C-alpha cells in the first residue's frame, strides 16, 4: 500500500504546478526553459520564509519536470542544462528543509517514483544526491539496506541474474552519507566494469579513511575511454588538498581539475585555488597544456598584469582581434606601450582574416585605439607607417577588407 501524501503544500498554491502538466510543452525548448527558471525562482522565494514549504514545492516540481518535457526537443542540450541547473539549486532546498522523519520518508518515496519513471531521462543525476536528500545518516542507511541486495544481484557474475539497476548510484550515495565506507568498497569490488561514475564513491571512502595514496591509485585505475579526465582530476585534487599536499595537488591535477569554459576562467580558477603560486608560473604552466593556442591566453596574461607575456602570446598564434582592440582601448592611457602593441596585433590578425563576424566598425575600433595609445607615446606617425606597411606587405585574406575600411585614412 502506497504511503499517503503529506499535506504541507495544501495551504499554498504553487503557480508552477499548472504549467508543468504531462506533455505541457511543445517541441520548442525556449518556453520550457523560461518556465523552469520561473518555477525555481518561485520555490527559492518561498524558501526565504518557509523552508519546509519550499522543500515540498521542490519535490512537487521534480515529480513533474520530466513528464512535462516529454515532447521538448533536447538535441541542443539547452533544456538538459536548464534542468540540471534547477536540480542543483533545489536539491539543497529539499535536503536542508526542517522536515520530520515521516515527511522526509514521503518525499523520498515520491522522488524515487519520479526517478524510476524518468525514461528520457532528465533527473537521472538525482541518484548522485540521494544521500544528501536523505539528510540524516539513519535514513540514508535504511535506503542503502533497501537497495544494496538489488545492486549485488545486478552486478552478479551469473548472466541470468545480472543486469542494469536504476538505483545503483542511489545506493552508493546513501552508503556514503551513512558513513558505511567499508560497505561502499565491498560493493564496488563486485562491479563488472570500472566506471568512474561509481568508483568515485570508492575514492571518497578511501580518502575519508585516511588512505590518500590508495584513493589516488583507485581513481587512476578507474580511467576509461568514456570517463571524464576532468572529473577524475578534481576528485584526486580534492583528496590531496584535504591531506595538505597542496604542491602535489597543483603539480599532478591542478591545471586539469580547474578547467572552465574559457581560458581566462581557467586561469582565474587555478589562481584562486592556489594563491601561493605566482601568476606568471600558473600562466606558463597553463600555456604548456595547450600547444598551438598560445594566443588564447592573452586575456589571462593581461588580467594578471603580465603585459609583455600577453603581447608575446598574441604574437605567437592567432588571438581574437576584438579582444586585442578592447585591450588597446582600455589601456591606452595607463599602459600605452602595451596598448599600442595590442592594437597593432589586432590589425595584424584582422589582415590575416581572423575574427568572428568582423565589421568595418571593428576595424575602426582597433585602428583608433591603437592611435590613441601611440599618441600617448608620441609615435603616431611611426604606428601609422607600421599599419600601412602591414597591409601592403602581409597580404593576408583579410587585407583587402581592412584596406577598404582604412584606405582613405592611410592612402593604401
């Protein structure tokens, strides 16, 4: 017999509920993404006044999200990213809600049903947070006991017994929350394949037990073709940092573990994690990880005040002309020599045909910013001559366009 639903939400009308009916959205992802953001905002607003009500709302949202999105085109990945962001914000709302044991048990049952019915899937990463959702060690241990024998059967060497169980990660997460680390390791020893998605719990278990070297070996042994080297590096870095082995963490994993969406963001992340390292050392180490892309580290070098290095990097391989032009504009007064060099490089790479959706306005921006810096240096005539020579001598695929824009100014 299914447990009765709790009545926490009966005193509140959630706006998102009417919007998240099964098949509520068509194939376009944009409207669905907007509604997801609105729902998260509504729940987080409630959390500021009534955390228990917000927890109920978050559970109700996660129950509805996958059925509501069943017809949405997910090929671009945008809707999946939106759902993952929503889950990252709402799982802590549920975990931290001051729910009594009965209420939390009901929440977990509802989330388990939604998780099992999630065929697309949209909320599959909920399993990774199962221990957090349990909140209490005893609740997590109860869930682990409920799932562990099924996992053992799924991982049985007997082909008539083994198979896929959509609850394996939930079990491992619950075991970790319950601090049953020996059970984590014993269970993982039965796994037929070394999948990082599961083995990361073994790394955590060994690390908590103080077995740093074993944890690192365990992580490295789990590398597979489909496993993320960044995820493995982050786990290993955390193990070493928690053991106080900061220099080893930087040397072995720091540069990979802190990769971000842009070169500048990566530099910032590494610098923040290892503030004792000189910016020049971090930059040099990062540059070595991307041979052939030296120019893309220009913005990082500029931000660190490494102006000579920035110019050298942008001279080595292509750098976005717009980035260089902005640097010339922003530094024309305070670092005119650097600004002039950046501006000349902007024009150089424009002549060579680099840059995305370049317009005449972009060419003029680079030119004017370069001359503004040159004026500060008292070398306007020389810089104009260099630009003229650049367009005449280099003959790049963008040369005719740049000459058309600047031809009247430079008489080329």
